């Protein structure tokens, strides 16, 4: 039962569910945008038969999105009830009265009704009903966010969050439907028409997103110190960085729609759109993690200063290559200043050595690209890192600590370390098989960028359970750039595999650099001043 799990584990699952909910919500709103903004207005130009086929397919995928959202919202209700019951020790019937639970219930019912409506036979009331239900879904999502929880200027925050969520959902959720439309047309002029139409629709969506984001940043962050010195602030910065990449890709897609070489331009548009979807989902997961953090404006105490951040991040000390003895750690004993120092030295040792191996892999990928045949075995180093994470990351846990494997999984930090460690085994084996031509299909080659992006995404939403708020922030601050470089290396590798021409060459040159930067950051990771 979930109620037997510690609140921190439940909170981690709640973040993942919130991210999945935002993703499914995007599909729903993107589907409604597709039906209202594309198939109906362009039906005369597409032709009756083609427009009808596109509308049926759009309804089909919108219904799937609604069903997925209903399921995720239901699971989120269950997880929230478990958190409330475990954390506050109240009865489930009392927990059902919580606002968050009530709004998620409304979302689940509206999403289910939307899925049923999209599956019904076409009738004049179908599209208006879908639009109304999509508004209810968006409203329920906003009302279960920070915006509704504000006591002062609540209307301002609700409006800002509604604009932000609507813009993000219409943009990111609309991209798969653009690819769907492109798959149903073959003539160059029709592909240009599809690209141009979605370009105009997405421009409006981006405008809503940026307006809402500016309003939220003004209220939730308020000062430069809060932007730099709080977890909410730096995660806002990470989201802004990825949104900047999305805007760059969107600009390149807009250029592709006007390409004189229409077929080539549309091919690149589809490939860039695939990367947009992947990065967009990562942005939604960051947004979900931010929903679990107090707004920066509310965290007036324990903000880290610029000097504290620089002192922690500056590479002024060589990597720690010698581990402290395990008997000096604070395992099963009361913490002392000496044992806390040893704990931090243990963590630095693990991170620094991992950085050496990651940097070696990035350099190996570069060497292979330059024609060094022996360098193709570089992915096998993932197995070394994965094994080291499982064995050494948590010294109180099996196999080197006194606590059993399943016993320590209740700790969210241990749980996340185990997941990341296990992910590295398929991560490395699949890429090694691809690099050595044991697996030659494109699908096999795509395993590496997918797992790279997923692992980096987990790093971005990864949290520590330390009671020292400032120390927890400083650790998370170092994880943000690693996660960003990891996400970019994964999707650039995807573009190298799936792209063509100059875009493929540039992506092939850049992703090993991003990957190597993760190694450099790990090599100089510090917890001690």
C-alpha cells in the first residue's frame, strides 16, 4: 500500500504524476487546438475526404489524451490521499475534502467526459463540448497549483498561471498533431500550408506562455536574490533555458516552412519537432517539480548568496580521488562535525570519480567521430558508473552498509540513486551494441538519447531530504547545469541520428561536448567549503 511509504517517497511520486498530468493535459489541449484551429478552418483547402480523415484521427488521439489524463489524475488523487493520511494521520474521508483532491477529481471527470465525447459520432455539439471540457481541465489544473493557494492577489496569479499553462499546453501538445497532419499530406504545397498554419497557431501559444511566465516571475520571484538563491528560482532559470532552446527550434521550424526546397524543409521541420516534443516534456516535468517547491518570494530566509554559490561551484580544488574510511561515516551513530565532514568527502569522492568516467566517455565519442576505431567501446564505462552508484552512493545501504536493499528503498534519495544506477546498464549496453554494429537499426540507436534525456530529466527533478535548506539548495544548484547539459546531449544525439545535412553534422559535434561538460561539472562537484 502507498500509505505505508514515507511522505518523501510519496512526494516524489506526486511530482512524477504531476508531470505526466501536465503532459496528458497538453495532448488534450493540443488536440482541441488541432480540431478548432486546423481541420475545420482548412477543410476547404484540404478537401472534404482528407479533412474528415484528419478530424477522425485528431478525435482519436484527443480521446486517448483525455483517457490518459483521467487515469493520471486518478492516480494523483490516490497519491495525494496517501500523503495526507501518512503525513497528517487523518482519515481518508477527511482527506477527500482537501482542495487539491477536489480539483483533481474534477479534472479526472472532465477528462473522462472529454474522452467519451471525442469518441462519439460527429454532431454539431461535439466540438463546442470538447472546448468546454478542455477549459474545465485547464481550470482544474490551475486551481490545484500555487496560484489558487495565494491569499493576496489570488485573481492575478490565477490569470497568470492560466495564460502560462494554456500557452505551454497548446504549443507543446500541438506539435504531435502538426506531425500527424504532415503525415496525411504529400504534395509540397500542402506541406507548406500545414507548416504555415501551425506556425501561426504556435506563435499565439508562445505569446500566451511568455506573458503568463513574466507575470508569474514578477509575483513568485520578485528579486534577483530570490532568482539566484532559492530552489524555485534556479529551477525557473533551468526552465527558461530549455524554453529558449525550444524557441530557437521553433524559429528554425518557421524558417523551414518557408524553405524553397519544400521537401527538405519539411523533413527538417519534422525532425526539429521531435526534439521540441522531448524537450517540452522535460520542461513540463520541471514545472511539476516547481509546484512542490515554495515560491521564491515566500522563502525570505535561508537564501544563498552569490558568494556562497561561487565558493561552492568554483573549481578551485582538484577532484577528490581518495575515499574516507567507511568507519568514519555517521552510519548508525549520532552525527558529529567529523562524521559529517567524512560523509561529504564520501559524496565528493563518488561524484568526482563519476565525472572522470563521464568525461572519458565524452572524449571517447569525440575520438570515435575522428576515426579512432578502439574508441567505439566507450559506452561500456556506463556499466562501471552504474555499478559504482548502486554500491557506493549510499554507504548505509546494502551491499556495503548495515541496512538491507529493500529497507533503504523507502528513502527517496536512495530510491532515486538506485533507479539512476539501474538505468545506466541498458544505457551503456545498447549504445555499445550500436557503436560496434551489433545492433544496426535506427530504433536501437535511439535508445541512448532517450535514456540520456530521461536520466537527465530525473536529475532535474531529483531532490535531497536534508533538513538544512541552504545546503540542500547548494547541492541541487550543482545538479541543474548537469541536467541541462544531459538533456541537450540526449536530444542533440537524437537529431544526429534522425536529421540530415548540416543540422546532423552540427548535432554530432555538439552532443559529445555537452556530455563532456557533465563530466567536468561532476569532477569539480563539492560539498565541503
